[in-house]
C-alpha cells in the first residue's frame, strides 16, 4: 500500500461540489442566453424610439420577459445601453481588425473604398449604435473610449498599408480618416438612389486620393 501523501489541490472534489458545479453551469448558460435576448430586444427598442423615449418596460416586453427579469441583470436603462454598446463595439473591432489584416495587400483605392463603407455597413447591421453612441449629454467614459480606440485602429490600418510612413503622420491622419468614414454615414442619411451612389464614389475617391498623397509623402527618411 502506498504511503504517499495526497498532493495539495489534487484531491478529488466531494461529490456534492461536483454536482453543485454541474448545476451552476446550466444556470450560467441560461443567464447568458437571457442577457443576450434582453440586449437584442433593447437594440430594437432603442433603434425604433431613441434612447430618451425608450423605457425599461418596453425593453422587457420586447424580449417577452418580466420587468423583474430585466432588473435582475440591469439596474438602469443606462446600464442596458452601455452593455449593448460594448457588445456592438466588439463587433466593430472585429471588422476593423480584419481590415488591418488585409490592408498590407490592398491597393490604396481599394483601402479608401473599404474605409468609406466600413461605418456604413456596420451601422446598417447595428441600427441602434448611432442612437446610443451619440445620445444627448456629455459623452460617457465608455463612448469617449470607443472614439479613441477607433482612431487607434484606423492608425493601425494605415500603418499596415504603409509601413514606411512616419508614425506621427499616421497618428495625425487617423482622426481625419475617422471623420471621413463618419461622413459616409451622413451621406446615407441625406441622399438616396443614383445621387447617393455618385456622391459615395466621390467620397471614396477623395479618401483614396488623400491616403495616396499623404502616405507617399510620409515615407520615413
């Protein structure tokens, strides 16, 4: 018979602990699914009514949940909005990071097009995002952080596309490109049809021309 002492931390867990963990896992999974359903409902309500007019009661009703279930996860409407922004921003980071991965192999004209339509496509897929990110009042730390991180990712895209460019130039270009990307969204709100297509092509050409001129002149000496 072995006289070895049990190794600390390697002893079998009591059966009751194993059963408790097995019970908690489905509960956590159900809770995650409930949060996802609540946020999906909130996105619809915020997109349809705006932040100010939306109510917690409407969000609960849209998700076919009780108001108590909503308050179990989110104490205020602002907390719902912040959680939804975080979820949507994660999806935006995926898009921008994919663009950064592809930027080195892209022609500048193609990069200009991709940047111009990036926000347009993202906001089409997340119609509540603009309502939440631009809601009245001073920007929350979360929103301010999102805007800063967008600039950082745009700078990373430019650096991948033009690794020879000086970093200080790319840092100065990033907010300019960011605002051109936002202006593409504004075009969609102001124009439609053939007029929109023509204006969108001009904006993409303008952005591509700006990138080509600045990046060519920003080569490290």
